[in-house]
């Protein structure tokens, strides 16, 4: 939604009007004018969704109760309590990286093919809609948003419920859970924000420098750096975590289990967004 809405704000409505004057109806204008122009944004959004789903560990592990996917298998093979197989985990990492790279370069190739340069001298404006379609659209969109918000609303309400025994909630509202967090786990929130702020500061500096080189100093080297910088974006977090453990497990860079490795992981993982 963010990608496509941003692309549509940059569309020049004169193209749409020209198509309408040539006899194209609304459906034809969407399929022949608007859809091709926002194709790069659609491809970028598709890659973003695919990689987030492909790399998702929490959903299959917690909600799916260990449903077998690449991230879950990697975790169980590398961090299992019964038996581990580092070689098998490394092999799976390589397979995941190859699959991710295939989709990444496919998206880049299609994006270059469908890329258009334009200036929105006359931005597209909304048109008044008929009452019934307008109401139906609003109902549908609000329903989708409500379904997406239900888990968050459930968590918010549950956080104020009092437990009779661990995991058994009563109908009484209480602040005891918040008192426990702020009294017995005082370092949790400061550490989270401290590491995040450190990562933000370094990511902004490094991201701006890399972006400047990639755009203003184009060469084979900067193009290669641009591509390499995007690799953490397409590599699943579990694979990246295993790579970091291998890379920083031994002296002179024995950082495993320290705050430094957390900040480094955050910087590497989120650099492509900047």
C-alpha cells in the first residue's frame, strides 16, 4: 500500500486524460496506463512481502507451533536441544540465499524493464463516487483494517487483565503486569531503546554515504556495493543470525552474546531500508 500509493501520487494525470480522450474506458485506463506505470512499485512491494513471509520465524514457530518452514528448520538444526547438525544448517542457509537471490535479481530485471521517468505536473485527483459503491468500498476497507488490528487490540486488553494463576486470566483489570515490568525488569526497556538508537545513528550515516555513492558516483564498484548492501534485505533473519554467529564466535572478534553483536546485527539487517 505504501509503495503503490506513493507511486500513484507521482503519476501525471495528463496521460490518463489523453487515454480517455482516445476512447479508453476506466478499466482500460487502469490496465494500460496506470498499472504499467506503477509496475516497479508493485514489484518492489511484492519482493518485500515475499521476503518477509519467506523469512518469517515467529508465525510458523509460535502460531503454527513449530510448523516446518525454512526458518524453523534452520533454528531447530542449529539451536536444537536434542541434537544439532551445523553442516545441515549451513547447507540450508546456502539454499535459502540462492532462492532469495533469484527473486531479488528477477525483481531488479523486471523493475528496469518497466521503469518510467515522469514528473507529476498534473497529479491525479479523486473523483466523486456514487453512494452505493462508495459505501461498499468503505465497509470492505474498514473490515480488512479491523481484522488486521484485532490481534493488537487483544494484546492491549489482555495486558490489563489480572491473572489468578499463570496463564489463567480473570475479568478484573489491573496494572500489576506493568508494575512487574517496570520494577523487576528495569533494564529491558532502556536496553531496547539504547541499542535501537545506536543502530539508527550508524545506519543513517552509513546509509546516506552508500546511497550517495550509488546515485552520484556511478561505476562498477558502486553498483556492486549497492547490490551487496541489499543482500541483508533479501536474506532471512535466521540465516543472517547464523552467519553472524559463525563470523563473530572466535577471537579476535568474539562478540557473540554481547551488546555489540546485537547493534551490528540491527545495522546490517536494517541498512537496506535507509
